[in-house]
C-alpha cells in the first residue's frame, strides 16, 4: 500500500536476505512483485531462481555489501551478486536492461516463489545482445 504524507509519497519497503542473513536488501515494491520470470541462460538455468526487477533507486544494500561476491561472464554487462558466506544469489544488474536490477524473489521475507502462478521463462540462450546485426 502506498501512503501519502503531505506532498511526499511513501512507497512500501520489503526486506530480502540471503539464507544466512549476512546480506540484507531493502526493495521498494509499490506494486508488489511485478513481472516475475525465469531465464534459461547458462547461469540462470543453474541457479534456478525466479526473478523480478526494480529500478536502481528501488534496491538498497542494507547489510553485507562486504560479503557480496560479483560474478560476470560473456559480455560482462550483467553483474550477478552472491553471498560469499552461504552462496545464495541475491540480485543482479540486468544485461537486457542495465538500468534495472533483478532480485531473487525467493529472498523476499515472507514470500514463497513457488506460490506464484504462471511464471514465464525468458529466452536467455538466444539473447538479443548475442545476435549479429544484419
């Protein structure tokens, strides 16, 4: 629920964390989880997470920035972050839209991603950035 206090709109904040609690994120999700999806690129197939996205101002590392590990591959555009203590993927800067961050829906406090219905899978194997221009 969005609350208005005077001229300021306060958007709901949601806590997300890795399994061991070393990494904690704060997400602004004024409309809840939007556009949840899976991807079939090499890393996403292996991590198996359901993700959704937020703009850069919609995610904040509250705790554990020092224990986050960065992983990049292929074009080095996307930046995937994992907790170096428990290994859980928490978030990434998106390759298809570097102006957004994807977050692991399974890291949201009180949310079971398997309760979401009809989560589509994006074709990350045939990513547009990998295609040669005609």
